[in-house]
C-alpha cells in the first residue's frame, strides 16, 4: 500500500494536534 507524502504530512499534523490537546487538557 502506497502512502502519499501529503497523507503522511496530514497524519503527522493530526498526531501533533492530539498531543498538544492532551497536554493542554492535563495541564
């Protein structure tokens, strides 16, 4: 299965946003 560069970029952003929201929620 080929994963496009754009898909990887969007996935990276989604993970980063999840981490940021989690950190903000716990702090």
